[in-house]
């Protein structure tokens, strides 16, 4: 049962991380004025910075969620 819960938790956190990366990418593009120009976030460099930070957190979450698999298999 714990292996099933571990798999579900890993899948959910990986999807969350991927969504964070995608949202960060959108924020970067908006902040740089490349895409979605009809938004209040367009051409605001602070949103590019927030996007980079969010994408980095998302990458960290994906890495963390998938690096734990070996720990549980070793037990």
C-alpha cells in the first residue's frame, strides 16, 4: 500500500512541478513582451523575474519528487 501511495504522491508532485514550469514560462514571455500582450503583466520585467523563480521551484520539485524513488526501493 505504501508503494502505491508513494507512486501517487510522486505523480501528483511531478505534475505540480511541470505546471509551475509552464506557468513560469508564460510569466517570462509576458514580462518580456513576447506573448499575451493584452495582459497587465505585459512588458513588466518583474513578471519575468517571478517567472524564472517559479520555474526554478518547479524544476526543483520535479527533481525532488523523482529522486526519492530510489530511497523507497532501497528499504
